C-alpha cells in the first residue's frame, strides 16, 4: 500500500516537474522573443530631445525667427504624494488657477506634461515642489522678434509633443533644414519604472540658419505703404513685390492684412497667405507691354502707324469692349501710355493666337516661379486650343489669364534688365554652405531683344510721365511702369464690383535697380489703378531709392512743343 | 690604612651598544613612508586637483549656460528694439519725417589733381 502511494506521489511529482520544465522551456525558448520584446518595451524607452531650430535672417541681418532654450515640465502623477497641495503651490508659479492644475493632475495620464516651453527657473521652481515626481525635459520655443514683419513669408510653427514643426511659409518649406537632428537617448528603467541608466544613442545637430534676400527695412516700408493703401481704399488686401532686376533677388515680399506668427490663431487663416506669391489675379492692362512686345517682335505694327481709338471702345465677337482712354488716333507707344483698350485689342487681333500665347509663356506666365514656398500660384494661361474668339482680346486686356504679383515682377524685370527672364530668389543661403536654390539663380533665359526691351522701357517711362501712371512718379528720378485695373472673375463671370488695381514698374530708368509690383485686391472706394495702386507704388519707390541709396537721375529735357529727346540726349 | 674593596653598584660591565640594524630599519621605514607619501601625493594631488577642477568646470559650465541665456535674451531684446516697423512708428510719433528724394544731394567724386 505504502509502496503504491509512494509510486503515485513519485509519478505525480515527476509529471509536475516535467510540466514545470516544459513551461520553462516554452517561456524561455519558444516564446523567448515575445517576452524579450515585452521586457524591452517595459524597461527601455527612447527619449528624443529636439535640437534648437535654425534662425531666419534677412539679407541686412535682421532676425525674423529664432529659437530659445526652454524646459518642459513632466509630472509623474503616481509618484506625486499630495497633488492638491502641489497644485496650490504650483499655481502662482505657472500663473494658472490651482483648481485647473489639480484637475489635470487628477484626470491626466501618469506622465503628464504640466507645462511646456517654460523658462528653466520656472521649471526648477516646480521641481523643488516635488523632486521625486517632477522631471524637466529640454524644450525650445520659437520666437519672432520682429512680430508681423514678413510674417507671411516666414510662416509659423506648430507642436508635435516636444517637437516644433513648420506649418506655414518658409518654416514649412524649409522644415528639413531648419529642424536639425534631434538627440536620442536610451533610458533603461527598473520594475518600478525608476530610471537606472541613460545612454546617448545619437548626437543631435541644431538646425541650419537661413539667410533671405529680403531687405528688412524695405519690407517694413512696403508693409506700411500697403497698410495705408488698404486702409484708405477699404480694400480686401494688397500685395507688393520688390525685385532686383539684375540678380532676381527678392528685396521685399509684402502681403496685408498679415498676422502675428507668435499667435497665428489670432488672425483668420486667409491672412496667413502670402498674396504676392500664393494668389493669382487678373493682371489687367499691366500685360499690354507684352502684347506690344509680341507685335514689335512679329513686325505686326509699322513704325509710326496710328490706330483709330476714337469710338471709346471696340466690338469683338459680338461683345463691346469699353475704352477708358481719351478718344484719339494713337501710335503703339500712345496706346501703352494712355492704356487704350481698343488700340491693344486691334494689335492683338493682328497676331497669331499661338504667337500671343508663346509670348506670354516666354515671360513666365502660367508657370510657378519656384522660389521655394509651398502653394506658389502658377496662374492661368489657357492654351490657344481652348481660346474663344474673344480670347485674344481678353488676354491682351489681362482678363482671361491670372498672374501672381511675383510672376508679373519677374516679367517686368525682363523688360528692365534688357530682356533676361530671371529665376527669382528668396533664400540666399543656409549655414554650412548648403545649396538652397530652387533653380539656377541669376539669368535664366533671354526673352527679349535688347533693343526691344529698351523700346518697352521707354514706353513705360512715358506712362509715368504723360499717361495713366503719373501718380507713381518720384521727384528726381525717372520711373517707368504701367497701371492695370482688372475686373475679377467671381462665380464664373466678370462684374463691376470686384476689381484688382495694379501698378508694375521699375526705378530708376534707364538703369533700373528695383522692379516694384503692387496689387490691391478689391478696393472699395476707388478701384482705378491710377489712383489706388500708383500712389502706393510711389510710396514704395521713394523708400526704395532712399534705402538702396540710389542717386537721383538728371531729368530728361522737355523740348518746346511737347517733343521729347531720347535718353541719349539726357542731361 | 688599607682600603677594602667595597662592592658597590657599578655599570662598568655594561657596554654601550648601538643597534645599527634598528637604524637601518628606521631609515628604511622612513624612506618607504616618504616614498609612499610622495607617491600618494603625486597620484592623489592631481586627482584632487582634477576633482576640484571638475567641480569648478561644472560651476563654470552652469555659469556659461546662464550667461549664454542672458546673452540670447539681450540679443533678442536688441532685435526687438531695432524692429524697422517699430522704429518707424516711434520716429513718426516724434515728428520725424524721412527726407524726400529731392532733398538728396549727390556729391560728385572729384577727379584727381594732375601732377605738377
């Protein structure tokens, strides 16, 4: 009996032992990987500490965006012994109500971010309250010292945990360069989640700094001039571009209304747009010089030929197009000077549609200028295959196409610099000598013959001296430019309520240093470019000659009888 | 009178002996101790200095961090102060006006005098 019992007990023990051994083998051999993963997950954690984001400066050294070291305060709510007491003590340090902090501590996760982007002394003060439960983690804050200046160009950032991420403007477009490489640490914790080891896995690298081509003082002057114009004309918005016609460098890129990049949510999202680059409008009469260029290049207009513009309009494909120029028989120069709609339509109808399209295409219309910003407007330049019988007239009047102010500035720069279409440049360089160009800076393609460009320059000078652009004149300087008052297409048709007032030109003639384009969107009181956009151009041009230290030019001699000498006869 | 020898305590049989070995041992011990102290000093002093320097470095690093923060804060303040838009507003409030382009005077560069 006892022997049988002994045998039974032995068998049971052996079976149990085998079971234990089998289970141990299962855990240690078969499911080894799974348990190892679980243990790693529980014990090891990779901590990513973002590096300081790069700075953004203007060409003249003004700081548009920078980052400052801060700390984030994390609280282990399980390790916090007296949360209510802690909340009361932390309230004055954080400037928050104690009840709110207590509620967060009560309902929040175990690792609660109590505060982020706070100064170290604030973090230290909080850690003093509960050294065992409060952890300070390196953090940074994005700062915009010049507030609204060039806000739409610079953009703004957002947050993903402790990471600062570009959300708009250059902050978004150059995220890879600005963000740098984060530092990574491996934190090993024990069973009670106490950190027992910290090892650096990856050394961080601060973000690269960007230097823009913008001139901060010119940018401020442009924004002030646009703000005045928007206020006086009760416009929906306005944009301005100042471009160096020799290099393609963008000296100012203004857009109003603007926003504070430190608090973008404080402004409606439509104000975040950089209208000068991201919006495209009907260019109106500012494109007439390009039609003239096509006609002169094609030989469609004879020297001294006059066009009958006495009927205050012209009929095209059953539509009557009004002409606001004084009735008269104008030469091509006169048509541009007085912005005669009838005259330019007559010229456009002499041209092959394909040729007209090719001229506009050559000046960069319908293509993105590629300055490195997200959402750059390409504008609309429909191919001739989609044109109606009215289209040549519509295109020549700047109504059946749309362009961004920057595109128009690049096109006018080609007239200003003797015929070269340039690649505009906004970002000059990044630290570390990185190539940040979005294309080859400088000259890109010759689109105009030098003599033809000079002829167009003279035409545009006449516009300011004798034509619709008189308000753009700057005392002591020869200014060239063209007005443009366009109807905006709304709900598929043009009406008399939505307009864009343009002025595009350059200063000083005959050797321009700056191309300036102003676009005023939907001015309410007076929508004519001559009285809305041209004065704004004048204000900006005055600042341009002052800030770029451009010496005044000798005025051209005016002969008795209204005749004019060429620049070769200039004093 | 015959002087009888009187037996008195005397040390004339005790010969002064110098334990020369003891001196050697003492000398050796002192030498060894000195060497040990010297070695300890040679090793310990730099370590002590290193530790002291290390602590000083920690303090200085903290001070550098602090000063860098201050410098960054001041640089930021300078940037804020020289905001062109802000300066323009202040200038306007003070009644300053920019010179108009017509006010500018161009000073023509004077050609060099011909050598006499």
